[in-house]
C-alpha cells in the first residue's frame, strides 16, 4: 500500500490590521440592504487581512483618506476610511454616490470625523 502524502497544515490567516467603526460608519452600514452589507464585510475582511485594497475595491483620495467601493443594484456605495498608527484602520462615514465626482461635502465630513477621533 503506497504511503499518502500528509495534508498540508492549514495555517489560520492572522489579520494585519484591525477595523474600527465610528458611529457614523456603523449607522450607514447598518441601514444598507443585507447583500450590500455582505459585500462591504467581504471588502473590510480583505482590508484587515492584507492591510490595503486595490482598485476597484478601494481607492486613495487625499490627505490620508481612502474609500471602500461597492457597486450593486445600480448604486455606488462608499465608506471612507483612514489608517491609524500601528495596526488600526478606522471606517469613518459612508454615503450612496449619485454623481461621477465624490461630493466635496462628503469628503469634508469624513475629514472632520477623522480629526474628531484624533487622527
């Protein structure tokens, strides 16, 4: 009887980063349909595991501000996030995108939240 090769051990993936949600981001995400929430959850898990998102899942805006991008059911959803020192990522706020350009007032709102948590 031939010897079987041992199965490779499954090494659990340890996240590089931990995601924290501001009340504004949590409120936005909780109000979304379950399928959209699930898509954001997948992308945030990837962000935590890898420490970054590649386009089109994520994009850098400016002044240390990034966005998680989800397009479903004919809508474009965005959640702004930023990096803290060490291993923390903060989800700041979200919105449903209605125009080609990211609205300046949404960026300003996310930057204000970022400052309010000391980043």
